C-alpha cells in the first residue's frame, strides 16, 4: 500500500462513516461502493453494518486484491462481496438493489462520459436510498491539488495539461494524467447528470453541514471556532438564496447526500 493509503480505513471511520450515520443508520443495510480503490471505504463500511452486506467493484484488479487483504486484516471478509469489472458500465446488478451507494474519490478518475455512470448508479439504488458523493476535486478551482499541484491543470485540455505537467516535471512521461484524476467536477454538473430523475439533495437544506459539525464536536480548535460563525452565515445564504450547499464552493465536493425519491 502507498504511504498515503496505510490508514485509509481509519480515515473513513473518522470522517465518512460518522457523516453517513448523521444522515441515516447503516446497520444491516446493503451498501454499494463504486470504485473500491485499496479498500478504505469498503472495509470501514463493513465494520459498521452489523448483518448487512457491502458490495464493491473496481476496474483495477490489483485494487480489488488490496481490498481483499484489508478485509482479511479487519476480519470482515464475510461481509464484503468484491467484483473486478473490465467496465463498470453497465453495472451487472438489477434495478434498486442497494440501500446506500457510495462514490468516494472516484469520479475524477472516470475518463469518459461521467454522467452515464452517475445515472447507472442511481438505477441500482433503491427508492428512498442514499447516494453519497465525496472526495472529488471541485472544478471551479484552478489548482490541481490531486495530481500535480499545478495551477490551471484542471482547466486545460488533456493534451496540453499532460505536456505542461511533464515539462514542469510534476508528472512522469507516459503515465495517464486524466486517469490519475487531474480533473474534477462541479456541483452543477451532478445536478445536470441527474436531470429528469426524482431526487432530493439533503445538503441544500440551510444549516445541514453546520449542524453536523456542532453535533459531532468538530469545532474543536481556536481557528475553527473563530471561522465557524462566518461559515454558518455563508452556508445559510448559499442554501436559502442560491439553493447551493456550501460544499459547492469548496475545493473538494465532500459529503453530498442525494435521496432517491
């Protein structure tokens, strides 16, 4: 495992899982993880679902094997079903199979038309189920913090971005920069991809994020306490007037909760 992925299970247990539980109980649920990666999200979910089941897929067989290793290490193998897929479109599942579907740090790695994957995931989600999108860079921001740490990389064409990154010695020649996740998405793109479907985005409710931060004791430093009130005011204005969640203007699109009607 790469050094930055050694504690990905613990990271998800500390961040993503409490967020999901804030919205909905996960015990005994069927959870689908689209893009397991090295297994941090998948295993963290398995540690919290009781008698539920976590299904994970990925187009990288090596990542599936890493997830299996993690599942064994955390003794949750029986709660996880993993599939290596050459292509994740269409998905090999029937309509409305899962209670919760998670796309964590994965959309930026999709190199073809992303909207069809969002809609396909929505297909396998049960009515009243929850789609969770998190960890994807916000395309509104010009700096690529995900791959090269260079400005304007997300806004350039694939060819120019690659040549520029290689020239600046921030990317290795021959490696796929798009697949690595140099280009994120915007919040409005998500809504565009879901157009015509029946859903409700919970984050658009005023105070949604602020209430979580307070209830989970996340305001635990002087800096956070100092900035929290302006944060609450900004969140309220965005949600009340523009119908935008505060994550829509943050560097990363985190913890977006979409309820299927």
